[in-house]
C-alpha cells in the first residue's frame, strides 16, 4: 500500500517529540527491567496471599513463609509473565525458594 501525498506530509510534520510520545503510548509491549520486576512481583504476591505489599520481602520463602502451593505459585508466575511479557521457564519457577529467586528468574527471562 502506497502512501498518498497527504499522508507523507503528515508524517513529515511529526517532530521527534511526537515520535517519542507515540512509542510510549498505552499498550506498549516493553518489558520492565530487573529493577521493575520486584515491585510487580511483590504486589502480585501480596494480592495472592492477602497481605499488604509493604509486608512482603524478597527474603520470604515461597512455601514456608507464604504458603504458596504449586497452583498458587503458578498463579503468581502467570500474572507476572502477563505483566512483564516474558516467559519464565518452569524449571526456574520450581527451583525458586524465595521471592528473590523468583524475581531473578523473571529478570533473567527478559
């Protein structure tokens, strides 16, 4: 499909700032970096276990401290994968003993 002269003129009129704003539009599929993974994970876990986010720490053990069985652990992982647009390997999820381990696994998958 070829662009007509009006479409070309409209594209030429766009400034660099407009292009930057367009790439930051809602629905952008960018992935959070490692520093952004922890707050997302913390909030997801807090919602899953019914605790305030500020009570969730990276050192918390997934099973012993949070009582996340396999189904609830994968509910957390699925929500995290949805928010970060990454796929965390099942083996990494199964190996994770703490929330910090899970956050690292998510960050390594980006």
